[in-house]
């Protein structure tokens, strides 16, 4: 690891020490020395540097063991803010969070992803600037921007890769465009990946192997293993919607060009088409959920059958990945136990007993906020990583 310019050799490793304070638990210099096995003089120098740079703040005193009570220090979550953006096919959600991931303000507006990257991104950026101003902040206060988009992304570059429902977005340099207006890195990922990360950081840190499935207009999955997103070689891991369902009608053509895909038989449009054929007047996923809520028998049966189709694919995923928990999210998850019952019925029947021994299959807890929470967490993990902290301290104390 190279030494950041302007950081004295005695302070190299400040970022590693900072990781002991990321959990928000206030600690004294003495406690940090015990946890890190570093010399007290080294701890003092690095803590002072983090205080001077604004990363830490004093939060009271510990009980005295004789003499002056020692001061406790913790993450200064107000030092900088994070801009989180969740783009869907027909909406844009923009939020500002602090460095602990707490959302300070948020707004969701109608936004057609087919309007193209310039229109959609500028719309989101304008909302972000308004939210920042309302919080007394400026774009320069932004530690980083996290953005989720409804299509495949090459995470290393932040460029969408042939996204099927995002005309004009292929290979567009999202980080360069948003980086002109905000400070810090701009990180881009698939929206379902960020939903998975959002579920993990808010509800499932005790279950480090998580599979989130979004069931809405399309079907996709996000995989968290050992607490980290699994993106695959080119960012397409979790493309569950285009796995063929055993026994699916051969004439059911998916938008990808293949037949019998899970998305073509169990996503919102497929369920709506089946219901219309039975005389139920529904078009959108929301209307399907409304029909289920009103007790429409055909809708109840169709949603449960979609759950079974989803479960037939997830049974293979369970055998392959052995997740601790499967979270079902997306608009159709609002159909509640009817969708979950179908999933559970098949997964528990067809997966290996060892793989399902402690498996939980549950509905989303983060709901529609999952993408925003995941985008914020992605940025926080990047800007509070050891090397990033070293560079930040070097720049602030220079």
C-alpha cells in the first residue's frame, strides 16, 4: 500500500484504526489500544488526526479509574453526506443520508427510464441539489453518490451493459456525468443488487448469506455472501428472470428471445395476462396486488402459482448457494403470504434437507426503500474503507 501524499509515516494505518469505530460504538484511546495492540502514542496521534479531519467527534467521558476521566470518541456521522439514487423503469427516488446510513431527506418522482441518461440523470441530480439545500448542505459536502439502475452494469466502470429496458443507456459514463456536479466517487450498480445490500444492512447482518428476489415487471436477484455483494465476472450474477422454468409452455416467449423464462411466466405482465384471460381486468403489478387484497379468487390462485414457478427456480439456487435467508421483494411481494406460500411450497419440497435446515423465506423489511439504503451503504463502504480514510485524513491535515 502506498503512503497517501501528505500523510506522515506515523499516521499510515489511520484508516485501519478507524474501522474499529465504524460500528458507532464510542471508545476511548485506551480501549482502542487494547483492541488494536498499537502503542498508546500511536493511538493518540491517529485519533488526533481523525478528530482534526472531522471523521471523529468526542462523545462524552468514560468512568474514571483515578485521575481525569478518559474521553470517548465515535464516528462523526454528520461530517459529510451521501447522495443515494434509485432509478426504476418509471420512477426516480433520491435521498440524502449521513455517514451512518440514516436517511435525512428523500423524494420520489415519476421518471421514465426511456427518456435517456441525460434527462433522467439531470432530473435526479436537480432533486439531489434541492434536498441538499434544504439540509443546509452543498454538492461539495457529498462524500459520494450511489446509484442503482434497472439493468446490467459493469460495476468497475459504472457503465450500463446492454440494458433491455434502458434505450440509449448502453455504455453511458454515469460516473463522469454525475461527477461534474457532486464531490466524491460515483458508484453504480444494478438496482436489485442494491436492494439486496439494503436488506442486509438494515435487517440481516446476522445472516451473511442472503438472496433477494425482486418480483415486479421483471424478475431479478441480488446475492450477498459473507456480507458482500456477489456480482459475477461481468456484473450479471443474479439474472434469475431468464432461467427456464421446467414445464413452462413452449410458446411463451420472453423479451430476451428465449421461451419459458421465469420472467415470462411469473412476472407481473405474465400474471396480468393470465388473469385477463379469465376475465379479471388488471394491467399492472399494483392492480394484481389490489385484486389479491380484495380477495379475488383467480388473482389469489395466479399469484400462488407464480410463487410455485419462482420456487422451482429458487430450489436450484438454494442447492447451489445455500443461503441463510431468501427475501422476496418488488411490487408483487405486496401480495404477501400468497406469493410466499407458493415459493415455500416448492423450495422446501425440492431442495436438499441440509440446505433448507435453517433457511428462512420472508418478505422484504426495507420495502421500497431497499434500493436507496443499499446505494447509501455501497458509498459508505467505499469512502470509509481504510485506504479512503488515509487519503481523506491526508487531504484534511495537509
